[in-house]
C-alpha cells in the first residue's frame, strides 16, 4: 500500500480499537461483569492472532514478496486482492473486539483484588498503575525486538505463531485463578441509565405533566453530572496524536536511514520504538522509587505531585518530541541529497522517541490513574473506556490531518508534504504543525486543569456524592 493510505488504515484501526472499549465497558458494567468480559475478549484476540498466522502461512492469503527499493523507477509492489484484504480486516476486527473487552476491564479488575480499607491495600493500589504500565511496556519491548526480528529475518509464520501460543498460555493462566479472584457483580453503567430514561420518556411522551410540577424528577444528580463532565476536557488528544506517529512516519523514516549497528547487524525499522519502551520502563521506575518519595517530603502530596500536574508534564514532553522530530527530519532530508537511502544513522531518531517515552510515562499513566481514582468505583470501566476513546479521537484526528495535508500541500511543481518519497516531501513541516497544535492544546489543558476540583474536594464542598444505586433508592 502507498504511504498515506497505509498510515490512514493504521490510524483508522487504532481508532476502532480505542472506541470498542466503550462498548465493552457498558457490557461489563451492565450485564456480565469484568471477569466474563475479559474471558470473552481474550478468545476474540486469540481468533485474531490465528487469522494473522493463517494469512502469513497460506500463499493465497497474502500478496507476493516485494522490495520497493529494488524496483525500477515508476514501478510499485502488487497490493492485496479482495480476499487478502478481507482476511486482514477480519483479523484486525477480532483484535478490536478483544481490545474492547480487555482494555476497559483489566485495570479495574486488578484494582478489585486490593482491599482499599487496609493500609496494605492502599499502598498496593498506589503502585499498581505504575507497575501495570511497566509490565505492559516489557511485553511490548519483547514484541518489538524478538518478535519483529523473527518476522523480518526468520519467518512471518513463526513471528505470528509465537504470540498466538503465548495468548493461549495467558488464557489458561487467567482461568487458573478463577476461584481466588474477587468478583464484583455488574452494577449498571452511566449509559444504561441514560438509555433507560430515554426509553421511559418515549413511552410516556403523551402523558400530561401536572401543573404544580411536584412529580418532576431530574435524572442527573448535579454532583454526578459535574463529576463526569468536568473530566472530559482533560483528555489530551494532541499528545496522543504525537504517539500515533510512532507506528507510521517514524518507521517510514527509519526504513530510509542507515540502520547498521556494527558491520553485520541491521536494526529492524519496527524495533526502533523499543527506545520509547525502554524510556518508559526506566523513567517510571525512577519516578516511582526515587522522585515520588523525594517530592512527598516537599509537597506533602501522596503522589509527590498532583495527577493533573503529572499529565501536564507529559503534554510538554509531547510538544518537545514533535519539535525534535521536525529538526531531525530536516537534517535527514538535507543529508540524503536526493538519494533513496540517507547516510544519517537511524539512532538520530532517538531524541524524539525518548521524549515520547517520557510523555507516556507522565501523561498516559497520569490519565490512567486519573480515570481510575476520580471516577466513581462502579464506573471505572467507563472511565478506562473514555481514556481509550481519547486515543481513538487522536487516531481519527491524525488520519484527518494526514488526509488534509496530503491533499492540500502539493502543487503542480512540488509534491505534498507526505508523499511516498520522504526526500521529496516535507515531513518536517508536518511535525512542526503537530508541535503547534500540541502547544495550543496544552494552553487549553491548563485552563481546564486550573478550573478542575478533585473528587475529594468536590465531595467536601458540594452536596454528598450519590452513586446510581443511591439515586435509584431516593427516586424509587
């Protein structure tokens, strides 16, 4: 596939996988609970991995091998036919379903295993978010090194087969602990309550209201509405757009740079993202074990700094990352001298990847903690799904931006910024554009954060918080 359509396909799929958690959260909170949702989603993910293994194994399900750099000028690799593209979409669809069930429920399900009424439980929850992300980072690190190396140098079948086998093992281990898990029953969700009110209103649309208004009832409790709505503007879509470029243009840059590490080893382009993963792992450990205890002595705050401050620091790193990416791309382009391969080392991409890692360590983990601590306990799955929807919005916004830039920046004599040949395009301009948008988003974030009051403060200053069960009891 060509550069821009491939980038759009990735962004669209990332958007779908980040919207499906909203549906998974509703099903979990309303119908079957977190455990069954995770179990069903795990099997869906397994089907997706099996599908990809089959597409790599059977010649009829993938296009013939092709190296675009070895083709004559003006020739292109043969793209997938309808069957091959359909199998690709089917595999991605299964993975999206799996993500929709696992992502909104795994963190709340893990938090359910701690007792927040004990000192040990409180400390466990406080460190759980950091260690969860470290574990996810280590897994991603293995996938981007060992698995990518196997796919590039050994076999795509083996490269997809290994994750499939590991997924089977993880499902078995998950079910082994069934009897010792703490299972919280579904307690209803925000959206099911809204749907119930809409259905009831439709059925009773012909009834006349009493003139004295004594029976008027408002479904939304003011503190509840405030607790939900004030959280939504604090998502950082433009920070997530910066992260989305890792899987698109950063890899495209790496493919046309010098990837040699020593005389015999060539770094796979897809493995460059491990720099971000290593940065996340090291920085989170350093932050959790050294920075937080030091800051707690100065600020007297449990986490050293507030959650919103942590998210804001991450947003600053996303801006710096895009600035660094633009500077490096400008230098890479100038050194290429119209040659397909630039002599510039691929490790010049390290600064932007390190800064993106710091962005994730502060902003993403901060948002995970924010949605799991500031949302009501029985709505944590919804909170995690809204967090995923922020990624989805960023992916679709990124796709829209790529499409607009792709169609509006080219002229008759000059190709667009994001043309297939990066040496003829101006990817550096695109990075600088993202840096500007991230800066404006950061100013907007500061305004929202300044006006926001944490849940504990809201409960102290406003009326006592009522969850859905209490609302039903009062109004029933």
